């Protein structure tokens, strides 16, 4: 019985202690609630980082000490386990310390060169692109660097200056700093391209990034001004090419400058001066000036080739067909372009396509067809123009090759419209092929002018039920069938209508001029086709009747028939 009582007592004591502990815990919680608000933290307790101490207390800050610290920071660069963000922060602190102690511009320049280099090193992988905050920081740093260089023209910078021969502090002698501003700007331009390649082109983010292009162009223009005074001809050629690459694909709407939207209070004196110098100069004059310098001074074949191709592209884009064609023929690029590296080949393909579209706009149908033939007959236009990879050839390449090819892609805002390109090619082929087919209807050895056009005709003939045309190709096939019968009105109705205007013709800068040219060409080629098809039926035919049938003036009809008789096409 005593044992039983002892056991009960122990249990009571245990329960009592447990109850006391619980009460004490609740009291503590109440105290915590009374003391203040709960703090919401993300991913655990926030750690307050102490700012890293640059120098021991009482250290005299001299240029030598700062350079030593800079070298210490840079030694960790590229090593495994180095915190790259912390390294950039340390370098920025070092600039602040140097400025605080008034250690001179040369030292500030040297540290800023290394900050920009560290920003580029942040992503060691070639395929990854800069984060937006790092990109903005990079642009600001380069602008600050250029500000310093313009403010202190006495400072001499160059990548061939040795570390030992640098002068960062002795004001009695010219300051000498090791570094190459051109290389940094070229790398910045490459990073911009990489950002555009890796952003969804249909997102608002792409538009936001594209707004930075005006800033990139201003940096390149300012660097050009700096190098015109300080740089070698080789460096000038490199910076001129960068300028050309940002200009050649843009249509010049009345010579409006892209960066004219920047508020005047944001622009500095250098940019204003740059704009005053070039406000009279439209993009054609700018391209002419930059490219002529490269043609005369460049010693590397690649820069000259790129400049020629960009110049031809720009001429073609602005309908200067004869200048573009003559430049292409005089350069003899088509003879050895197969030996060029892939990015140059992509630029060549883009230029040939633009030449073909230009010839078409000018009504030179044969030249247009010849220029577009190679690209369109391959069936790989998208790949050859650097606008995407074809799925069927994905099996043929390994992942490494795919990454390399993706890096060569042209950013979306520079793309050529592939549907417009195919439509121009098929319409040009129709205007050449239909009269030729009518002239050689019974010729067993008749050659094809365009295999792709014949393929589209065969696809159209295989349809068991023919409804009204819907796609662009169906419209061209329907137009071809109408032209075969000499029915130019139906042919014109299939080629030029609301649907085709929206898809193709309205995309041209001078859409009305192109549509008028198409009407004229369709009338003329329909007349030729009609004469080839029905000439055996007639003993004689009145030119007035033909002029009325095809709504052409009499001299034009006379000219067409005379040419056909001279060429022995009509007997």
C-alpha cells in the first residue's frame, strides 16, 4: 500500500513540474509579444553582412597601397570558389577609397577598367547572358570611363603598356594606364547581342532591352570620337565596323536619328557635340563615310568584307539597286565567300536576299529571281539567314554544335520576313516561268527555271477539291493558273488582295509603288502568255484589241510584240 502511495506521489510531482514548465513557456511567449512585432524573414534569419574592411585602422592610404590591394583582389579572379559579386563590390569600394583620398584620375581609371572586366567575368559560361542589373551597371561604368577619358585627354591608355611602366601617381610625367577601352566596348556590344538572342522576342522584356540599343550606339559613337584623336587606324576600322553593324539594317525614315528621343538634360556635352556634327548626315552618308575609310585603311580581310556586305545591304534596303549591284560585282565576294567564317556567310546570305527584294521592288524580275534562287531552292532559308535551326537537321548535330549555332543567330529585330521572301521569289518565278512554259509547251527538253515553283504547282494540282486560296502559296498557284489562260484580271486579283496586302505587300516601304509595278508586270506577262498559247489560232490580230484586252497603252503592246518577233518567239 505504501509503495502504491509513493508511486502516486511521484506521478503528481511529475505532472506538477510539467505544468510549471508549460506555464513558464507561455509567459515567455507573452513577453516576446509584448516586446514588439513579429519579423517576417525570407529563407531563414537575415544575416547582417559586415562591410569588408579594405585596410587596417590607421593605414596611410597611398597609390602604392591601393594598387597592392587591387592586385590582391584580382589574384582571386577566375579561381574556384571566388564570390564574383563580392569581388565587384570590393573593387567599387576601392574606387570610393581612392576618390575619398584624392589619389588621382589614373588610379580611378585603372580600377574602373578592372570593374568592367569583372562584370564580364561574372558569367564564366559563354552561353549565359548578363543579368539586367549587371548589364545596366556595365553600361554606366563604360559611360563613366569615357567621361574620364574625355575630361583628361592627357592620360595615355593602351593594352601594350606594361604593368611596370604604368604611371598612376606621378603628376609631373604623363599618366600611363594599361587597358583597352575598344576591347571593353566590343565585348559590351557582344553581350548586348547575347541578351537579345536569349530574350523572348514577343515579350515586353525584349522591347525594354531593345531600348538600350540607342545607349549602346551612343557609347560606340563617343568611342569613335575618342579614337579619332588617340587611336590607330586598325582601332578606328574596328570601331567603324561596330557603328556600321548597328546602322546597316535600319530603314532611314527621313534621316531621323534613333537617339533623338533622349531628353537634352540627360545628354552630356560630348554627345550633343557628336549630334551637332552629324545632324545633317543621314544614314546613307554615314555608311558611305565609314565604309570608305575601312576600304582604304583596313588590312584584315574580314572587316573589309563585313563592311562591303553591310554597305550593299543598306543600298538595297533603300532601293539603290544599281549602286548595290555594282558594289557586289566589283568586290567579287561571291567567288570566295565559301571560305569565310559562318557569321560572314550569314551576312552574305542576308545581303543577297535584300538585293533580290530590292530588284523585285524596282521591277527587275529576272535579277530578283537570280539573287533569291540559291537561298530559296535550298529549302533552308531560315537556317542560312541565321534566323533559327531546322528541326530535321537537329539529329545531324551534337549538343555542342547546337550551342555554337545558336550563338550565331541574328537577333529577332534584324530578321528578314521569311513569308515575304518566299512570296517575292514565287511571284518572280511565276512571271518568268508561265510565259516560258507557254512558249515551250511541246518541247520535250524544256528546262525548269524554278524547281520550287514547279513543286508548288504540282502540290496545287494534287488537291482533290479546290476551294478559294487561303495561304500565300495557294494564292500564287491560283494566280499562275489564271495567267496560263491569259486572264490577267483574275491573276492580279489573286496576287493583290486584302489578305496578301496584310501578309506581304503592305510590309514594303513604298507599298503602292510595288502594287502598281505588279499590275504592269502581270499585264505584260499575261499578254506574252496569251500570244504564245493562242498564236497558232490567229492569222492576224489587232494591236488595238490586245491593248484593250490587257489594258495596256498601244506603244507598250507594240514594243512587247516587236521584241517577241525579233527574238523569233512569234513567227
